[in-house]
């Protein structure tokens, strides 16, 4: 049960404990991001593009996310008084923008957990056939039990859970590295370049035709953004770091490692199987590709790694979601009840709210024909809002200081902002509109919090305009759902 008020919680802040070290923060970045997405990358990327356009998309995305990671890192150094991406948005653009950032971040994390749950049951289906036929009532029941078990684990201490997370990260990277090493050994340049730009597939036509090079690049962006969700983990938990400087190092080093791992895991299989074979080999693709190379034991080995990987990412996401909600309450953007900590310095109310939403959406996902793809698309659209506002704050902070050694930070922040806006507009506008539906009840929580804390102005003029845009987009999304323009 919760104990104490926000005032007593501040007296027992996690800063009085050992804190999370550099390795723990890097583990949080890597483990939060490497969840289920990397194990399905070959299928998802090959469905979108031939190897040439996929490499270009990775080049653009890699630069974009390194710019974003560097922006997070530099902000943690120049503004150590601000804790995480929600604080950046609030400081730069006002309290309502802070709420929009925090609520979008919280949405993305628990929606991501639902995607993990769907993929987890698919992985278990490799060993247990009743789970292999898509999302069922039985698999939803399994997701529900695991969801509340993880909530209970995190409720007994965030820092203790981060130690477990570091152990899980080490275990799950082993099969991924073995897969990458194997792909290097069997790589065939002739297979890789056979239809490098997708021209042959386009000439043949049919469902496997990828379209123009530009179309292929755009089609890669959503899945590429999805696999980076969680890279901001060190910034979100920056206030729990043993050394504030570790936040910057962990974010940049972690993101750099992710870029290398993702490119290797998704591009090297093009040199072993054709794009058409990769598209149809099965999802998640990594176990089936490895099984194709070494035999049945390979599929079981990678599937076991996938199960461990998802558990680690789910644990990380639960930590991040509860921390984001708790920080919003501490910044007076959500009601006081979410600012309370229990005797383990864990935000119980935030954890219960997060677990309840995972429970609800996992049931709704029974109605979706492509539950995993739908869930990760929503997750990505929601987090781009938080990422974009943080990158925009880097621009706002660096602009008046551009002649004081911050021109590089200004350029990085501007590039990251432009990349995120363009990528989500081209590849996920409908998902962004769907996310607005979930913002409407959040706005009510925000208004209640503003009254609770005695603020004279609940919404300023510009904030009312932003709130109106969100509500109109939500109404439009509902209308498009009803008309069948948007489907789940």
C-alpha cells in the first residue's frame, strides 16, 4: 500500500540510496530498446524494402537517433536540474506541453508492453502450439498474469529492478550476437545484391512489389523508430543516477550500440535469403532464419532468447512508465495521488494505473487482425511526441547560446526534430491521430491537477489552442474508425 504524501515522499527520495551506476543506465537504454522488435526486424524490414533502400533508411534513422541521443545527453549536462524529457518540454514550452510530452511518453510505454505481450505469446508458441495461432483468450490471460507479476516486482523497488534488468540484458544479448556472427559467416554477396534496389520485384509486380526507392525508405521508418523506443531510459531515470554525468554517457553509448546491432541483425540476412524468402519465413523471423542455418535447435535457442529479451524490456518499460507518471505528478501536471511513494520508494498508484491500461488494451487487441504491428505503431506514434518536444527544447535552449559554443547542439537538436516530424508525418499520421483519443481523458486529469495545486490559469491561450487541436484530431480519428478509413 502507499504510504506518505508527496512531502514525505520527497524526504525518502531515491537520491538517498546508492543510485544506478553507468552500467545499469546503459543496460536500461539497451534492454529497454532491445525487446521484441529486433527479433522480427528481418521480416518487417524486408516487407518494406529491398536491401539498398533499407540501408539508406538505416543511415537516415541512425543519424536521426544519434542526434536525438546526443541532445538528451547534452541536456542532462547543461540542465542537470531538469529530470528527463517531460521536464524539458515543460521548461521550454510551458506546463501543458510538459503534460502532453509526459502523457504521450506514458502512453507509448504501456502500449509497447502490450506489443511485447503479443510477441511473447508468439515466441512461446514455438514451444507450446496453442499460443502459435495469434492472440487468443488464453494468451491474453497469460499476458494479464505476467503483467501484474511485473508490476509487483517493480513495486518492491525500482533500483533493485534495474539490477535484475542489467542481468537480463546480458543474457538476452548472447543469442543476438550469435545470430549476427552466424549471418556474417553465411553471408553471400551475390544473394545480397541480386535485387539490391527492388527493381526486379517491381517488374514482376504482385504483393511483394516494394514500390519506388522513396516509398521503400518511408515504409521502413515506423519499424525503425519502434526499435528505438526506450533509448531515452537513462534520461527518464536521471534523477536516480549515482553520477549525473553517467546519464549522458549511457544515452550516447547505448544508442550507438543499438544502431550497430540493428543494422547487422536486419541487413545481414539479405545476404543469406532473398527478400521474398525473408518476407514469408515466419514472424518473429530471427528464430526461423537461424533454424534454417543450423537446424531445429537454432529456432529453440533464439526463441528462448526472445522470451528473456521481452521479459527484460517489459520490466524496463514498466519502470519507465511508472517513473514518467510519478515525475509528472511531482511537477504538478497530474493529481497528487500519483506523486506518492511506498516504503520501497516505488510509485504504487502509477504502477497500478499502468498495469490497468495494459490489461485493458490487451483485451481490446483480441479485435485486431495484426495486433503486434498495430500496438507497436501506436507506441511509436505516441513517443515521437515526447521525443520531438525534447529535441525542440534543445533547439530553444541552444539558439540564444549559439555563439557560446552551442552551435553543434543547435544543429543536432534541429536535425533530430526535423527527422522525427517528417518521419511520423510520412509513416504514421493515422496512428498519431488515434493516440489523440487517449489524450482526452489525460487532459481531464491535467485540469484536475491544476485546480488541486491552486493554479490561477488552468490553460493559457496557446494551450487552449493545442488542447482544441488534440480534441479535434481525436474526434476525427473516431469518425475515421467508424467509416473504416482507419482500422485496428
